[in-house]
């Protein structure tokens, strides 16, 4: 009976994923909305009279500058957004409307260097990286050699919110980011 109910639950879960997938795929194609201040500034381009167009640009740039000074709007460039995404790699955030760029710039793996290694109460590795990120082992894989500070580590996206980490090309262990 237990085996039959497990199969039913698995089938329902798969069907649920198939139903949800087209809706989320549709949202990926949609560009995030621009802030109202930017839309108003762009609208100035459509004014035919040069004096009115210049007055519109002056007014909207002033409004944009005020919003920037009040921290109501924040500007960034692609490189800064890429560094931010890399720094947040390993944390599961909802899609924030393209705030850090599009899915094509999503970070799926990183290479970094181990700063320190310790073991938790369960005998699993806890590693701090040079950038301050802390990762914990969540599987029971035993590594042939203990990781050491200064070694290179490759971390890549796995399934269900976990990540695979390989120290200097060795055996992979499943990890999660703690902070």
C-alpha cells in the first residue's frame, strides 16, 4: 500500500510541475517594467517642438536626479550587477524582476579559494571562502583528503537548492550556502 501511495504522490508532483512550467516560462519572456521616472524621460523624445522637448528633458532629468538623491531609484551597470549576482551565488532568492539583470547573466557556477575549513557537530565540512561566503556540506560523502585553506574550489548549481563543490578537481560533495 505504501509503495502505491508513493507512486501516486510522485505522479501528482510531476503533473503539478508540468502545469506550473508554462506559466513561469511565459513570465521569463516579459521584460521588467521600467521605473516611471525613466518612462517619463523617454517620453520627452516624442515632443516635436525643440523648446518644449528641451524643457521636458530638463524637468525629467531634474526629477530623476531628485529621486536618485532621495534613494528612491538606484542605478547600476551590467558589470556591477554581475558582481552582485556572483556575491549572492548560493542563496535562493525569488526572481526580483530582473533587478540584477536577466536570466542570460545568471551565475550557475563559481571558482573561488578556501579561506578556512572546519567540521560541524555532524562531522561535515564547513568552509569559508575568501569572499566571506560560508558553505556547509549536506551529504555524507567522505573526501579522500581534507580540504585546506588556499585550495581552489569549484561550486556549481545542483538540484533542489543545493550545490556541488569540488576541491581542486577532486570528488564532489553536496553543499548549501549558509551566509
